[in-house]
């Protein structure tokens, strides 16, 4: 959680986000990691490293920066996120 908070303060500046929001995003990031591990374990296959390494950045982008509305996925003004980590 401390790493994500440091990342957020570097990306956005300490004055732009309060500690409560940083904690919320850290919790979301932890849930992403848990879901990654659950999926890999359930499939008995996979390489979780790439997904685990992007969870902090993904949580800040998707849940704090991007213009997305899950209840309106066909909004033409929504932001789109394309990620390709290839074979890292």
C-alpha cells in the first residue's frame, strides 16, 4: 500500500489527492492482485507477473483518471485503455 501511495504522489502531486483516496486505490489494487492470483490458480496455468506488476498503475488510471462509466459502455466520449505488455 505504501508503494502505491508513493506512486500516486509522484504522478499527481501530493496536493491533488488526499490520503483516503490513495488508500481506496491501494485497496482496489490489492483486489486486482487477488483476482489475478485466483484466476491463475483456478486455471492451473498462467504467468501472473505481468498482471501483478501493472495493478497499481491500472487502478490509478482506470478508477481515478480515465473517463469511464461502466453503466454506459457505449459512450462515444469514453476513454479507452489499450495495454500490451507482450512477453515481459
